[in-house]
C-alpha cells in the first residue's frame, strides 16, 4: 500500500475579500472542497512577493505561472492582506493596478535573478531548468505587464 502525505495550512485569521470556489474531487471518493479562486490565490502570491523579507525563488516561479495565464488579482483581498500585516503602516495604500505595478516593479528591479533561479532550480523538472537562464528583470517586467 502506498502512503500519501498531505500538508495543510489553515489561516485562522484570514484577511477579508477572499473569494472561494467549490471544487469536486472523485478520488479516492467523491467529495467537495472549497478553495480560494485563482484571483484570490494570486493576490496571496502578490502579497508574499511584496512583503516577504527574503528571496524565495518559488514565489517568482509561481508568479510566472499565474501571469502566463493572465490571471486577474483579487485587489480587495490584496488590500486587506496588506493592511492586516502592516507592511505599509502609517501609509494609505490603495492596492489598485497602478499601485501594484509600481511596487512590484520596484521589487523586480532589486532582485538578484541569478540567485532566485538557483534557489528554485531543485524544484524544477530537469528538462525545464534551462528556462531559468532567462530569469531577469526584463522577463519579470514583461510578465507583470500581462497582469497590470
């Protein structure tokens, strides 16, 4: 018999504005689960990109995934998350598309993309690793233009 490990994280104080979707599973038995919509998940990812105090290449890998699908960002959820965590304490932040593009552009400009690619490489399939050579400020600004 094969065992599967599942790691679950539960936010006991989630920011307001998240939108859920009911998804149906049919294995190992029929069941349903309510999960964040893609725009809400992307808002959480943008929050991590803007607020995480260290470089995590996986965040940027995920950013490419969302942006390549032209996923919208749940700006209501992003605004609430920014307010809840206090990274812009004392400032009035309206997390609209223009604000997000400006702040994300600043973040993209300050990243060591070679280090980011190196950090995420162990999690990327061998046949996809050559694409990490393309990671650059220009690539991520281009991806951001697909979103904002």
